[in-house]
């Protein structure tokens, strides 16, 4: 997988939106995440495989740390499935997801079709941070 100059430029611009310094590793990962202009759902392992295929030398630990840094500045949203598997989404707007149990893949679900009419009252001393909706699917 060859990364183009345009993908590198998009990745560098994306990093600047989060106020992150464009190190070699960050630019390489950002180019793969947002360089084609499409939203992606990745795991650390899948991104590590992609970056390795691109010829870049980045450790799996660096991928994990960089994904966490991207989340901390709001460039990515982390979605946890089953409390054990984390997916990272480049679309940071509130929206639901379909999780395909057989393939372990995550995809956006149409938010205009989701209706949440009421949430439980938030306990005193707390504020609602977000509501994550993951709809689990199995192929028939």
C-alpha cells in the first residue's frame, strides 16, 4: 500500500486541527486514517498492519499510544465492544454503529433512523458525557 503525497498532506492538516505536532509516526498513521477523505473504523491491530504494509516502521505500542493521543484531542472517537475490543472512528459526530459479530467489523448506522426518547436521570454530581449506541448484528 503506497501512501500518496495528498494523503500525507490531509493527515498533516488533520493533526493540526487537533493541535498535535506532526511527527513522522503521527503523519504516517494520520495519512492512513484520513488521507483518502473517507471515514474509517480501525482497531490498533488493523492500523498497525496497514502502516506496516505501507513500509513505515512503527511499533504496535506506538500505534496504541498515538490512537489514544488522537482521541484525547478529539480527532478520533473510541468505541468499545464487549468491554474488550476497541475500535477507533474518524467520524467524531454522534452516530450509532452496527457491529457485525461474525466478522468483527464496525460500520456507521443511519443516525436519522435512531430515536432515543428518554434517558435515565443522571446521578447527582455527574453530567452526561455521551451515549454510544452499538447495534449487534448476525448474518442469517
